[in-house]
C-alpha cells in the first residue's frame, strides 16, 4: 500500500512533511522552511534522518529521527512519526514507525528514544503507551493576542527600570557596537539555562557559535538584552513562523542569577510585544513548565493556554525492549 523512501532533502520533500503536520495539527502552522532549518541546526556531528511514506504520488506520512541535542549523552535519539488523517487507522503509522525505526536502529547504537506529542492527540498518546513510553515532562504552551494589546501598565513598570539605568536593546545594535558581544551572550545564556527544570547539556563558546551560525531563524533585531553599564543582565529571543509570518514564537527568555526578581523578564516581554506589534504580528506563542516564574509571568500577561506539549521517553536496554517498540 505504501512505499517508504528516505527524504531527498529537497524543498518539495520538506513541503510534503509540513503539509502532513498541518493536516494533523492545523492550529500549529509549520512550513517546509521551518523543517529544513531544524535539520540544518543539527550540524554534521548530530546525525538526522527523515523518511516519507507515499501512496502513489501522495505523501501519506513521515518519520523523523535525530540524535538528541538537548541531552547529548551517547545513544539518545529523538524520533517523531506523523500520518495524514486520511490514512490513519489503516496501519500506516505502524508501518512507517517499524520500517524507519528499524533502519535507525541498524545505523546506530540507540540507548534511549524520546518522542513528543500533544495532550489532545489521543491516538499518538496510545501509540506511545502501547510501546512502553512514559512521560518525561509536560510543557505548558500558551498564546497571546498581540493585536490591540494594551501595554500601558507594563510600560510604566519598565520605565522604573529605565530610571535605574537599565536599557532594553536589540542584539543587532549591541553586536554592532561591542566586538565581545558573543562572549557575553554565551555566558548569560549558559547561566540561566543551567537553572531550568530540565537543563540542556552546556555548550562551549565554540559549540554555541557553530549552533548560532546554523540557525537560519535567528533574528538579532528580535532578540533583546537587558543591559546596565555594559553588563548583560537578561535576554529574550523571538523567531518568526515561516508558515504564518504574523505568528511569533518566544524561543528563550532568561535572567542572570544576580538580577532575578527585579522585573527584568516582564520588561523584556513588554519590549518583545512592542516589537511584534511594530512588525504587524498578531500572535505570540511560548512554552514553559507549569509553576515556574516564567509560567506565572505569562499568566499575568494574559497568555491563553493551549494543549500541553508532552515529551515521552523509552529506554532500550535489551532485545525485549526493541521488540516492544517495534510491535
């Protein structure tokens, strides 16, 4: 019924995968360019693969697998499978999963699999549970309507920080004026990422620079830094959806340990909303862990909650584990 082929990496293949994702989750715009940038961001040291399942000339589903970059322990791979709703319930998902995961296991020594789904995707949740996956973490996704958002009160609070000599400047300006900007960026980012509930593996200055160079979605004019007397205190970064240019994602917000609880994160979020409004954006999306300070800040700003993102995990310790995930 299906022919499964490894993606040829062309814009047509990426567009086909994006169409499948949009059919599965129409409220989560994604484009072929977004997916291509994800692969580019992996770099040569992190192998990644994508396969497409075809019914004649029609793409029916796809599978993606890549070495984990958040936790860089050996043998950890992030995988994902999606099937166009027209083909669901007909064995397509199982066929794609078994074929492509078997190919991945043939290529690499895999010690652990990680897979993501959403809380409203009941079919995907059952699929993972049947194969022994358990939830590792749940992330709260939320969205703010930027059009017409009244920032009067937030601007008043930010003015109090401006009076203390704290500026909120775009990275495009800071990087042009300060040759040592990337060292400051690295130091600040590694400090607050280490304090996340689920911290990533730390990157050296060189590793972060290489990652930065590969990130085609990075926009220095939409990355804002809180600065006082040349010291970087906090930052927030946004990226624009290629599928829907009116949608912006907050990819990162953090404050240095010595300057927390001063209102810097809220002031940066205010600056980000201003910038999105100037760029004629209509929505801002973000994800946080429930109960954290950033989650509470988003609630205070009025972000509307979306279905949770779920990260599932499955260790592969023996042949029996492999048989279960390939059932």
